[in-house]
C-alpha cells in the first residue's frame, strides 16, 4: 500500500487553467456564435455551424486525427445542444470544465493532444482507435460512442419534455 502524493498547487493551477479554457470557449462559441446564429437560422443548422467552428478552433492541436476531429464535432453538438435546450450557458461551461479537468489532471489522459501533469499516470497500449493515442481519450472510438449516446439522451429528454409541455398547453387552450 502506498500513499498517493498529491501536488495540490499543480492541481489548482490546472483547474484554474481549465476554468479559463471552458469560460473562453463556451462564451465565444455557445454564448456568442451559437446565440447569434439562433436568432437568424434554424436551431439545428445553427448547432451544426457552431460545432464546425468549435472543431476548427482545435484544428492545430497535436496528434489530431479523423476520430478526434469527429469527436470534437460531436462535443460541439453536445455542448451546443445543452445550451439550445436549457438557454443556460453554465451547463456547457461546467461540462466542458469538468470533462477536461478529470480527463487530464485527474486521470492522466492527454487533453485534446496536450499532456498535463496528473494525479494518475496512464500508459496506453493497444489500438489507438480504442484508447485515443496521443490525442487522449477524445481521440477514441469509445469516446465517439459515449458522445453519441449522451447527445441522443439529451435530445430524447428535451424533445420529450417539449412534447409534454405542448400537450399540457393544448389541454389548457381546449379548456
């Protein structure tokens, strides 16, 4: 049994760094770009355009491959759909922050191709399509599957909630 030595200073600096990253990216992409597109475009087209811009912002990250690009686009869809359905920027900011923080400084994966000091050390082996290789977990097919499931869950939940709301409104109008 060994005691894990935690560098709380480095962990705190990483957390502050990821707060800045999440705030900047979410305010810029969801708060400004997506919000403005929603006023002039269909919400799904606005969502796709903002996800493309989010993906392009990460286009120069190291170890970027097709799966990582796909997952960045899907992450843009996930974060954007969270904003579209809630009209609240705090959910995508929090999701983005904790996704990056737990993936990198806690679990030891690269975050979008960037290696970060972490609590745990991961030695990747096997197929890079499954573990993400040098890009990190975000470059894996496991992440792709997870993103698709979560996006589907968000759409299912909020579209069903909207149908339920519309049904209640229709009943009020009839009465």
